[in-house]
């Protein structure tokens, strides 16, 4: 690391790292951001503690990674690219209820996701992350060969209408996003291959009959969720997580009802998976 004050400490050997020595509430230098970006590509998800920042500062930090992405469910009023994340005793549903890559149903899904939680429960509410490079690399050679010629259909209706109850006219584009992506994508910066299917948004394998595709997807979901590919983050007030949405999946745990978990998330526009 080039920035003298920046300290990066791995959370597990497979993924995740804590970053200390930087205040994200003020503009960071180009060198500091370069170091953060390098650590992000290496560890896939970074965790920052004690970051008492506002929505504008969070959006500014996200903007260093690229243009902010507009969420299909609609952004926070007056804050393009920002989504409120809030669960309390009155909530019936919550964000991140199953393994997923953020908005993989978009044509150009987010490259980075940045979540700042201001209020967290006394206990519980952890987030699990999984390394999709490692999940792909652990497959046999014949399985890899088959998967690299396949494409999957990702669709948002099951989640946005079926789970959240959001109607088409409430969505960003007046409809639910849907698209086709390769089952194995190549990361545009690292050049590494990663599995790119998830149980929240992926619905079928384009080249296979429904029954065959379902069997394959069920195997890949189970395979990808193995603990050997994971890290687990325990939130504290004013923590920030920054994950690479192109090569990870994550799932939030709702084991803290009726307590409150609240904050804001920004996502950064990515490119179309290849």
C-alpha cells in the first residue's frame, strides 16, 4: 500500500478485508483511492468502521468508482443513485433476503455496491459474502467447459413484485428488468472468470429445457453457497461495506427482529457481462 496511513487487514484468506486510516467523510486523495481500489480488486469486499458520513458524502465516495447506477425500484428522492435500506418492527420484508448479485437482471448491472449502516441491532444482522471466482475455480474441468457455453435469463419481477409488492408503474422504467447474461462472466478488470447466476434473479438456462436448467441452477446455487467461499461481516454503527458486484454474491440475515437496521446504499454502473 502506498498511502502511509492506510492499513488493510484480511478478514479471511478467501475474501474480505478491513480498511483503517481513512475518513470517507472528506475527499480522499487520488493515491488513497487508488490504494482502496487495488485492495477492493484483491479482497473483493472492503469494510470500513467509524465512518460518520452523510448521504452526499456516501454518493461522492461511490462516484470515485464510476457513474452511479439508478436502482429499478427507484432512488431516494433528491439523491440520484442512493437507495434507503431500512428494517424495523413494522417491516414485513427486507433487502437482501437471499443470495444474490445486486440487480443482475439489469442489462448493465452495478460494478460496485457501497452500503453505509448508521443504525444496527444490538446483535444479529450480519451480512454474508461469497467469492464467485473461488466457486468457479472449484468446479471440475468438464463442468467449467459446459458452463462457459451457456447463458442464463435474469428477471426482476419475482423479487420486485412477488416479494416487495412493487407495481410496474412504481419501477424506474415502468416495467420489471429482464435480460440474458453468460453463466460464467469474465471480470473486466482482473480478467478472471466467475460464476454469474444467483437464486434471487436467475430464472432459467437459455440453452436447456426447463427441467435440465433447473437441476443445473440448483446445483450451482448450493455449490456457490459453501462456507469455504465466504466471509461474514458483523456490522457496527457507521460501518461501510464496499463489494465487487461482478464476482461476489451476498445475503443479509434478518435475525434481529424487532430491532432496527438502517442506512443507505449506492451502486456504481457497470458494463454488460461477457
